[in-house]
C-alpha cells in the first residue's frame, strides 16, 4: 500500500516533547553506565582480593566469590536502580503530565471521600478514574513493526524538496491494529496513520521535506505512537534511527568571462628559474641532463654550441575565498545567506576549473578534497557574535595561501572601508584582491579602495555580472 507524498510541516510544536524524551534517554543511559562501572569496579576488587589470597578455584567458586560484592547497601542500590530503569520507569513514563494531574486529583478525592464519607467526592473520583482506565486500555498491547526510513538523497539545495519514504511492515503471524507513526524532521513532526496490517503486510508513506533555509536537518527517528483521545497516556516505540539531511546553500554557475578574474592564463611569474614552463626567460648553454626538446636549434647553428631555453617558473592560479561571518557586519539573516551563497558559488566554480582553492571563514576552513565535503562545510557556516578585528581575515589569507593569485573577500554591508583596507594591507604584494559586498536588493556597483577592487551586489543572480565588472 502507498500514498501520495505529503509535505512535512515546519512549525509543529512537538519539539519540547522530543527534547524531554532525549533528556530522559540520556539520564537513563548515564544511570545505567554508572551502575555498570560500579559493578566492574567491584568485580575488579574481588578479583584482586582473590589473587592476593591465592584463590584459584574453579569457575563455580569464582561465581560464589562475586556474590558478596553484590550484597550490602551498594548491591541493594544497584538492584533498585536496575528495577527502576527496566521495570518501573517505562511504565510510569507512559502517563503524560495531564494524566498524572488527573490521577493525583482522583487519588485525593478517593482518600477524602472515603475517609470523610462525602459522596460527591467519591463521584468525582470515579469520574476521573474511568478515563484513566480507558486510557490504559488504549496503550495496552505490544506492536511489533519492521520500519524502514529511506531518504532519496541526503543532500539537497535550498529551495528543493527532499523526498523520502517510510515503510511499515508486520513481520509477525498475527494482525496488528491500526496505529499512528510519527516522523521527526528537525523541530517539526509529521504524522502518518498506519491501517490494520495482516501478517507480512506492509504500508508505505511518501513524504517531502521543504527546504527554505540552509541547515543540517535531522530526519527521524520514526516512532509508533499509541495514546488515548484525551492524551492522558502515551506509549511510543522507536523503530528507525535518525538520519542527517544537508541543505546546501544555493549556488550559480559562472561563465568563462565571469570566472576569469585571473586574467593571466600563464599564472604569475616568479623569480625562480625552471628548465620547462610557459614564460620564456633566456638562453643558456646546454648541460648534461637537459631535455633536448628545449634546444634552440637556430642559435645553436649560429654559435656552434648547444643552447637551450630557460624559463621563469610560474605560479599556478590559486584562489582564496575569504568569507566574513561576523554577525555585526550584516543587517539581516538574508544578507548573510547571500554572502554564503556567493562564497560557495565562487568556490564551486574554482573547484570545477581545477584551480587551487583555499576557502575559509574567521573560525573554520572548508575542505577542498572533493565537492561534496566543501558544500557540507558551507552548510555548517554560522555567524559569529564575538568581536574580532577584521584585519585578521587578510592575515589568515596570507598565512594559509602565501602564493595566492587572487583573494576574494565576501563581506557584509556594515564592513567599513577602513576595515577592508586594513585586511587588504595584510595580503602579499602582487595578489589580485577583490571585495564583494552583499547588500540586499542593491544594484551592481564597482569602486576601489587603493589597490582593492570593491563590487556591490544585491542578489545571487547578478554575481556573474559583478565579476565581469571586476575584470574590466
């Protein structure tokens, strides 16, 4: 059985209960871990004591020797904790806060009514007890599902939908009554109704996750829920673990003219000499081991001795993308998202052109081993609230890539000209430096601060035009 894809709501107010449940699980795991560590320490002490006393009996004697370690107050406490975690707590956790309030009022009415012989209080107590009994009938029983959570892709771009499916199967030989399935997506929760399932029958639900903002969404876990109409009791079982969904920033492809902010195809010449490169420097005498392909035969014929070409060693194009992620430099969240998209677009284009790339922010450096990890790192970029001197962005660019050909600084509208100039002064001499100011709804403009080119843009779609303006 299947159904049409349903959109997961983005504002379901079930996050508090999920957080409370996670907190309870962490507490239970911590208590169980402490109990286990205490048992291990007692076993170790008992083993050391037996070793000192020369006890080397059979396995039965070892087991009997461990028994005293579980006696006394410590052993009683461990047994109480284990009983609470395994038996009592799961039962009490079924009752909701509203259910506990109703149970408390009912108990008080029963005690007062029976002790004071007040019929009205007994009637109220009975009226409150009946819903509790009915609620208990709703949560009784045990469902044995086999649930599969399958995301079509774990990485999407902002604005596109992530499609997935939840398959619920009955692996038993008996029918399972209808129930409700909850799927957590970030701070939201989607609900699916599962009909009555016969033996080996399955039910499939398709869902779509809208992605309005760059984020890492946690899809899952998948829980089956049984509760009463008054929400006095709620029993849920987790069947499938959560999965991560990366929502990458939106990027645009840049044409050759826009991405050609490195105007020299040969790279930047250096003072180092090489026997083979692109930039010709001079002729010199042939030396054993030189490549004969570089012999200049016309000069050799004129001088009567072998002459070879000598070249200037050039630096390969190396682009640095420095993203300003200081919160004080942006007027709104939209402007910061625009800056992230601009930096990601330039990095993506540089990566496709197989040029050397160094992208970073004030507090992190994006990976460049492959395209997917780089976009994952851009997904994790967040604004920094602390105050940091902006010239450190230029200093970090100089430290990470001293041989860079171009440095693209993507900044916010509140970044001042003095700050940009201070950052540009930290860059090595001869580096092409460009600052891209991201101002919401602004027109493309170009200006200069000393040797630093400054271009302003208001939308991601105008990035190509803005970079072409820099190349003029």
